[in-house]
C-alpha cells in the first residue's frame, strides 16, 4: 500500500474514532438525570455575573463570573458542582455572556448570535440577565423589551426540549424583572426571584474585599454567588421533583 493510501486510511480511522467518541459522550450525557429532569447538558446565558474575561482597565483579572474570588466560587461552577453531586457525574456545560443582547435587544440576531449555544441542545438552560438592560421608561420601551425577551425564550425552547430557568436581576428593578417574570410564565419557564439577595449589601463583592472599580465591587462576591447558586439549584430540584 502506498504512503498516500496509508495516510488516507489513517485519517479515516481517526475520523471514525472521533465520531464514535463524540457519540459516546453525547450518549453518556443523555443518560444523566436529576429526578425527572434530564441533566446531562446545562447552558448558562448571562452577563458579567456569569462570565467576564480579564480587563485591565477595570482591575478585573478573572475569567469567570464577576466578582467571585475564583472560578470555583462563581454561581455557574457552584450550580454545576451541585448538579454533579446529585446526578453522580459532571454535566457538560456551555457558558455564554450575552450582554450584547441586553444592550441591543431590539436588533440582536438571536438565531445567528446564539447558533452555537442552540446547537448545544441543552437539557437545562439558565438565563441570568437584565442588569445591563436600560430600564424601560415608556410603554413602547416596555413592549419592545418584553417582545425581545419572549423571543429569546422561544428560540431557546425550539432547540431541544430544555427546562428553562430565568433568574431576576441581581440589581433589582421591578419594571425589568416583572417583564421577565411575565415572559417566563408565558414561555413555561421557571422564574427565580432573587430580589432579596440583591438588596442585601452583604452579598456584594464590596463587602468582602476592596476593588479599584465601583462597577466590579457592585457584583456579587462569594457570598452572593453562593446565594444565587442556592436559589437556582433549589428551583431546579423542585422542578425535578427532588425533595431530599
């Protein structure tokens, strides 16, 4: 057999191996359940509280949820760890900062902008946004945000059969939060109200350590992240019919 044929054969074997491995991984994920809920794949759609890369200009060096002290202490990884403990294995996760949607929801192309996230076909989707949305001051603005947020949830729902959990803003705003609450109810999603957590200054990073940037300091610290994670996990477990 020529070296060319040998090369082609080796590439074929590698391709088959990778495909088989990928299918095996997906199969393993599909078999993971939390109570009555499939829980092998979890998608987090959020903003800087969910994921923020290093930014020298604001003194932030992490590449995780702002402003946890480490990756393990942000709410994404705390929720993932608690799900893993309940199901006996670590779920596959995908994390995306969609602050662009918050700031440009009237023009943001959800289908294109979140193509990879929708292709993930998550079992559980956690939507944690609102902080960067300008508070709607007119009825027209309220309708625009409601339609955009409802559209986001509808798009999420169309990709697989995920259970959707929507967290209210850490910096509470009754107008924005009520819009997200009503949209969640209409979409069959579970709304998680963390207003009390956000109003408690002890949950902010500024209560734990000093930051050079006030915006970073206003984000949840480790205590706040723990509280957010606990609220989300409690909602997931209740939905799954898990009481222990």
